[in-house]
């Protein structure tokens, strides 16, 4: 895939890496499926970096525009499923 990941220039290098890893897990949910626990871990870290719901929506929209992968349905599935579930679209 040739697209860019959304990030803020105010973030540290490790925060950028963590956000990119979160979006990679979203991609994985579409392509192969991802364990719910892995997604929860990455999403929690993402929320530490992006605590604002408005900012989260902005980054999700930017990522979807670039990649075609919608993050909202994946997060919704994560919240609805039980531990041990595979999240796949």
C-alpha cells in the first residue's frame, strides 16, 4: 500500500510509531483478522496519545481517506466481542 498515516508533528517519535502500529492493526483486521486483545492493547495506547474523541474522529477520517479502511467499525466490533475473538471484516 502506498499511503501515509495520520500523525501530529507535536508527537514524539515513539508516539508516532505507536499510532502507526494502531492503524496497521486496523489494516490487519481487514486483510487477515486480528485478535481482540491485540487490538485493545493498540487502541488503549492510541487513546493515551489521542484522548480527545474529536481528534480521534479526525485521525480516523484521515486514515480512511488515505487507505480506504474505516476504523470505526473495527473499534465497534472490538467493543462488542468477547476475549479470544478474532476481529475481521
